């Protein structure tokens, strides 16, 4: 089974990339700098919620709050493990 960060990374890359581009996504990469916009962001969050069976916190539904792979992973892990 994949770890949470890998699952989220795959979801992010699917939201941003197309067949012609390869994205190097590091934990601290600013998602907006690699093409994440507000519509893609919300679609990504919905997909994460469905994939991991969680409810993403409303107060984190801003790219400013969830703008990197690391931030999203931390939030999702908190939801999964009730931290």
C-alpha cells in the first residue's frame, strides 16, 4: 500500500500535468508555481476526500493554507489519524 504522501502526490500531478509535461513535485513546491489554480485545487481536494474517505477541513480549503504537498499531507494525516 502506498503512503499518504505518495497518494496525494499522484493526485496533484494528475490535476496539473498533461501527457506532454513531467512535473517534479517536491514536498515544499508551491502548487501555484506549477500550474495549480483554484478550480483544479477544489477538484483535487474532492478527489483526495473520495480516495481517502476523509472530510477535508473547511478552514484549510485555501491554496494559502494548503499550497504544498507537505501541507496537504499533514492535513490529510491529521484527518486520517485524528491528530
